[in-house]
C-alpha cells in the first residue's frame, strides 16, 4: 500500500462469476480497480489488482483490505 494505491494479489479456486462479483463488491467499498492481471494453474486462479482507495473508503490499512479480499473469495456464489 502506497498512499491511496494498493497492490493486491489473491489466489482462489475457480468459481463462475467470482471476478465480476469481486469487482462490484470492491466498488461498493470505494476501491477503484485500475488494473487487473490474472492467470490460472490447475483449478486455482491468481489475480493481481492495482486499486485506488477513494477518499471516502472506510478501509484504513493493508490488513483491512486483505481481510476483505479473503471474505470476497471465500463467499459462496
């Protein structure tokens, strides 16, 4: 995390629609997605997000953002 920019790497099992739902959820949390890279190996997907924390974002630390990322990928869709 640098100022209001965040680089976040997430690894998770493949689920239909998870990327779109994750982006929508991040937008609700006032995190703007600037760039996404993704790759897969076997049944695991890896995403690398470059995010911007908007001024009214309630997440105040890298730990908060990491916890939210885990909640997003652990949700049953």
